[in-house]
C-alpha cells in the first residue's frame, strides 16, 4: 500500500463511482479497478460494495478512508512545509471568501501584500459560508473569510468589528430621499429579501419588536439579493459591507438602527493544520 493507492481510494470514495473517479484522476477505469482489488487483497478486507450505479463503502472502507485522508493530508502538509523552507516566501495562497466581505477586505490587502511579497500569487474562491467551510475542510483553501455565527471548535478565528445590517430598495419606494436610516419596526409588512444565513437573526429580531417579518425570498448570495431588490420587488437586508456589491444607480441603502441585527466578519483557518508561511504572513494583515 502506497500514497498513490490511498489517493486513488479517497477519490473513489468521494465520487462513489469508479468510472467518475477514473475520469477525475485522468486514468483508465480498468487499472483503477485493479488498484482497488490489489488494495483489498493486501489488506484482506472488502472495502466497497459494488452497486449498479454507485458503490458504498463497507465499515472497513470507512475506516480506511478516514485514515487515508489523514495520511494524505500529513504528506501534503509536509511537502508544503519543506517547499516553504527551501524556497522562502513564495507560491500560491488560496483564500475563500463570501462576496459581501471579500469585495471590501481583499483588494487593498492583496495589493499591499504583493508589494511586500511579489513571489506569492493568489487563488480566490467565492461562495456562501457553507461552501467556504467545505473548501477549508477539504484543504482546497488555507484561509476562509466568512460571516458569523461560526462554530469555533474546529477553527482558529480572527473576529473583525461588528457591522450593522442595511436595507436596499429601488429608489425611494418605501422611504424618502432624506431618510438615511430606519428602525426595525419600519420593516413591518414590507416584502423582505434575505440571506438564509441571517434568517433566524432577522426573524428573532422582528418578533422581539412585535411583528412577524414578511419574507418574500431567501437566497445564499448577497449579489442575488441585491439584484432582486434592484427590480423593485422588495427590500433587501444585507451586511453594510455589501453596499455597492452590484453596479446600480437605482438602489438606495439605509442602515437599520438595531443592535440585534449586527454581524461580524471572521477570518478562519483549521486548528492544528499546517499553514504555509504565506498564509501566516497574510493573516497578520488582519491584526494591524
């Protein structure tokens, strides 16, 4: 059993199908099936149950997958660490971010970082918080920029200052030009467009103010929420950092004067997992 076979087995387990796994690994299906058979023979256990369309891991297969992922992660981390030691501060730093935070936090930081460390390039992945967590857990990215709340059990976290929520509407649909902020009760009976991640916070805050919110639409992306509001169909509720996330001269933003409707941006990375030198130095930009 070698590291190559373990990588093959992990891919088969992830795809649930040998044909798809072979395609992802860029090898033919028969050699991959043979490698799986040799692995089972060497270990003396059955690792998968083969179905007509999808394979299922046996109990032994589940144990091997867990251990194989640990071994592969350790090998990859060791390679990264030795490359850092040999090459100095260079390479590619992968960062995942939710759109509402990345658009305001990253451009200037990346520019300044690149000025100091021109040997480092960046890969930026965007998605909602759940996608960023998945990318982080799978080792695709080293640093995630997400919205609170977040489970601190598995992550090291840098919390940025509290940030209010704002409403966005097409023109002056519900409030006059001169009104720069609103109180929470002014959302009563308004068709709301919200991020699923903030649904509980919005509902709880509204109910404490004595009314049930009228939620017209829920989405996972701040851009989509603002695009909906731009049509005039309702009132978008987004973090203040999302202001201007879409190019529109029609949208008007007003801050919500309600402390229970505040959120934070969190910079996160996996506890006890190796971080490249580039990642460590980039994290320092959030501490100044």
